């Protein structure tokens, strides 16, 4: 039973470009919303109503921020890995092609 590994580097780069555009758009929106939410949180205050609200809000809001930040960081890391993979694939493909004799 055999298997093969192959990549279409051009198609992979096109897919990476689409993911990069999504990451950039999502990152832009998230940074804006994160700042807006933080600004609105200041308005919660520290009175009786805020003391009743914060114990239910904070345990949900803090992990959501961490998760969104982490997801964007992981997406950036995956994009980097994808670009490196394409580059290495092309280098290996060129090196392998150089090992075959040229037709006469």
C-alpha cells in the first residue's frame, strides 16, 4: 500500500491569502470591539448595581477576551507555518528536480 505527499504551492498560497484577509479583517474588528467594550466597562461603576452585575459578567467576559486573543494569535501562527511549508516544499521540489538527469 503506497501513499504520496503533494502540494500545489500556488493554490496553497491563494488559500493562505484568503485566510490572511480573514485574519486581518477579524483582527481589525476585534481590536476595535475590544477597546469599545473596555471603554463601556468603565461605565459599569462600583455601586450596588455594579456589585450585583460584575460577579456574573466578569467570569464570562475575561475568558472570552482571552479566547479571542488566543484564536487570532493561533491563526497568525498557522499562517506563518503555511507560508514556511510552501517555501520549503518549493525548495525541496527544486532540489529533487535537480537530481534528475536532463534530457539530451
